[in-house]
C-alpha cells in the first residue's frame, strides 16, 4: 500500500472519522480576508497574530510538503434534561472530554505511525495551530465552507473538530470539493441572535456568542441580552443548517456527555468549589477560561431566564467578592424586569464602592423604576 493508503487505514483503527491530504502551498486566497478582518476589528484575538504564519505553512515547518488533515465528529442526540431548576446551555463541543486532548492524542499516534513507514519530520496541531483550520480542511477535501463559516462534511455536517499535521514527507494529495452548496439559503444568518454572520461567509468574531462566552473583558448590555442561556459556546447557526439535519450521531465515545450535563443547573455551577469545577467543567473544552468566566456567564443566563425565582440567586451574587460577578448580577437583576428586584439593587448600591458597577446598578434601577 502507498503511504496515503496506510495512513487512511491506520486512521480508521484510531476511530478518526475523516482524513484528507493537501499541498502545503501558501493559502494566499485568505490574505485579503484576514487583513480586512483585522482592520475592521473582527478577529477574536484567539488566533495567531502573524498573518504570514496563518497563510504560509513553511513559516512553521520549513521543508513542509504535505498537510494531513483529520476530522472527528461530535454530533450527539440526547434526551432533554428535566425541566426543574434554572438551567443554562452548553455547546455540543463541550459535552464530553476536552476535544483538544483527544485530537492531540490522535494526531500524535498518526504522526508516530507516519515516521514508522517513512523517514521525515512532522508538526501537529489541534485548534491551536497557526494556519486557518477551515482553509486547510477545504483544500484537503473534508468539506466545503458554509455561510456560517464552518466546514460542512458530506457525512458529518459541520459537527466535527479539525486537526492537522505538517510533514516534509511527500504524500498523494486529495482534491477539494468544488465551491459551496449553500445556494440562496441564509438560515444561519437569520438565526444568529447577535448578527455575527455579516454577509455570506463573513463572520464578526467579536459578536459571536461562542466568543462572548469565552472573553474575560466586559460584554455590552446589548450582547449580554442576546446571549440567552448560553454559558459556553453556541450551536444556533449549525442547528438550523439544512446540511446538519439527519446527520447520524457519532459512535465513538469521546464527546458524549459524561463530565457535565448539556443543560446544567445554574445554581450548581454558581455554588461549586474549585475542586468540583476541576472534576467537571475542567475536563471539558469549557474549562479553559476558568470557573469565574463560566459563572459570569451563568449570571447572565439567569438575567435572560425571565424567571422571578432567579432573583433569589442574584441577590446573593450581587454582593459577591468578585467584581465581574457583581457587575453581571446587577445587570441581570435589571434585565429580568421584575420590580421585586428594586430592593436588591438599592441595598447593593448602598454598599458598592466600584464606580463602574455603581453605574450598572443605577441604570438597572432606572429601567425597573420606569416600568408601569
């Protein structure tokens, strides 16, 4: 068998769902797009800052000849959680064990096998590499780019993680799938609550709910309200995509809900200790930003729940020792819209020394007191 055929066979034994091979020529077609996104402030800040490294594989591995690209699906269908309790929502990407560790392990095993069958060198990356993952996956034939900016596989939909290996070993290349198959469909754009999808194949990362759940900086009141019940990630644009309907759930065990509930009880999230967080969310992709950021998101979800029972929890966290939590709680009390929140805001206002938080409390009071 050829090197390519041997790698495909070995990938199947590793339960890798899809694999492709492409050239390591520079991805010049995205230079203008990346420059425009940087100029307009659309980049998330999580990407490689050097555009040349994002475009040219040789900036990472000097003698690279081939890029091996793998995909692992994470689509699962589960029964709805019981309705009791105030609950948030986790993206499917965080339902199971952190995909970064799973993908890195698969790439490591594939890389070692590659060196057993051919002398050479390799570098492997799983969501942390310098290149634009979707462009690498497109060139390797794993799928086409949807208007939601994700790559759509004929078999996995857009529910799959991407990893790649740069190697100086020459391997037969695959052909990319021709064009996009979205046609006139704009379901993903219409469904996005924050208007992050600003035109066909154009994403303003700074407005994406998935991005908002991961930032440590302040989030504007307008965007907090549009975050809904999301405490990590967002699946809205993918969920409405026609190509994701009828996709078969993956059969491997890696990304099934075992660490946390897909719709976790918010009080449990807010009350958990550092050790409890480490043993649950810390095992998932949602844990990388730490407990405080997820709890901030939980507070925002309480404010979007429109449930008067959320006031009992918010009354506790509006006097929390952590400013980011107090600030989110003050906004959440106002956003709930119940006049019963006025005494909570007044009491916290009398104690609050942080002027930024004081302003949020004052605005929340104005909003509630103006209600009929």
